[in-house]
C-alpha cells in the first residue's frame, strides 16, 4: 500500500480542535486560595523563583474577656509566572495545606511574555479543571 | 544474567574495571588511564559501535565523572562506561579517534565542566561564547543573574521582611551580595 502523503496536511489539530490530553497532565497549576495560609513555602522552594506572594497580618480581638487577640495572615496576591515555571510540581508537593493542584488546562499562551504571569483569580478559575486523583492501587 | 551484563563483565575484566547495574542499565567503571582501551574493546570486540552520547557529572568535591553511552543497534544492547578524573587535574584522553560523533559532546563537556580532552581535534567551546568565563555546570558556579534578581521568597508571611534580630531567609545556592559580586570586598569573590 502506498503512503498517503497528504494525510498530514489534512489533519485538523489545535487550536481549531482542542487536543485530548490525559486527565493528569501537567498543564497548569491551579490555586485554591481558601487553603493558602501565605506561609511562603512554595515561593521559597520554587527553583525558578516564579511564585510571588503578598500577604498582610490581620488581628482579631479576643473572643472572650481576658483572652488574647489572634492574628492571622491574609493573602493579598498570589501569582505564578508561567514564563519561568518549568512545571516541576515542587510547589504542589510542598504545600502543607493542599492549596495548589495540577490541572490539565493548557490553552493559555500569550503574545507578550509578561502576560504569562497569572494572578490568583485566573489561577483560581483553573481549579474547575482539576481532576480527582484515581483510586489507589489495590494492595497486593 | 542478561546479555548486556555479560558484556559489561567481560569489558570490566578486559579494562581492569568494575561492572555494576542501576535502573536496568549496566555500567562499566574504568580508570581514566584505561578509558580508550575500554572504549576500543567495547566498539571492536563487543560490537557496541553506536555512539549515543557522552556527558559529565560534577561529583564535588572529589572530581568529575565522564559517562559514555554505547549501543549495538541490531540487538538493542546498550550500556554505560564511566570514568572519573580528579578536580585538581581533570584531564582525559579524547574518544574522537574511536567515535567521531563524540567531538561535539566532548566540546560541550569541556566547556560546561572544565574537563580537558587531550587529543581533541578542535578543542573550542561548542555552545558558549569565546569570552565566557567559568564552567556553568560545575556545582560551584555562581548564577550571577540570581544574585542581581530579587528573590520572591524574601517576603515574610504576613508581609514585610524578616523581623529584627532574625536572619532573613536566603535562596539556596545563591551567595549573599556581600560575599560575591561587584559590591563584595576585593579578594572574596570567586
């Protein structure tokens, strides 16, 4: 049988047709901001220095008479620069509170390199694309 | 014993080295003096005539390892040969006479790790500029752009920088501006 030399040209692919990617692809890193305690561990572990976190401290008055006021950190900014990110997943691994997740979403290219820095709103939207991990392998 | 393991054992005997296996890949360790002997035996007697790649590993503080991956394509037999050169005198005989394809790999290993390949027909840098100073894949090579760039990890949880009296966190592998770079005291740099 001869080779169909035109097959490649007739193929329709991305971006017209979104490619099927495996559910657990390392497409993008999504942020569940409610879980983030602004502890800075991910930003400090990131080998590419691509995570930027700003936070401030809020003090709540004591709940009862004679109690101590409690302070907690409030996240102001969480941004990942996907121009630098090398998709190693260390930030996801080290997060003690499961605030970061892999999502298979990948269609976020930009014309300007500066537009690849995505802030918490966009990172949060990608939470919708996060796929539940498969069940653990049965114990043999 | 697999076919490759038998080859590795035979090679180790011939070149006075040792054979081992890790991650499903057999490896023959030979001394730097027997490097070309081992390569020639692998190519001519064990038909490992396909040169895949050659590379370096900085095994600080002792020295550098040079690794070569050879294969026999018809049967897909393949193995590694490894030798070590001391940090004080990282010199090894060039394998270009046996495997012409090793020329670029040796030039890259030379510029990245500072290993000198004696007898190389064209010992010039492959990827770096002529005026590049240093060997970027050595573990003690300072990433200059990181010294100049602000580290996002400087910020503390809750805002601001480290509280007074506490040592501020430092990015791993990046020297303090006082220890290295144009603002450091003369004689304390690299």
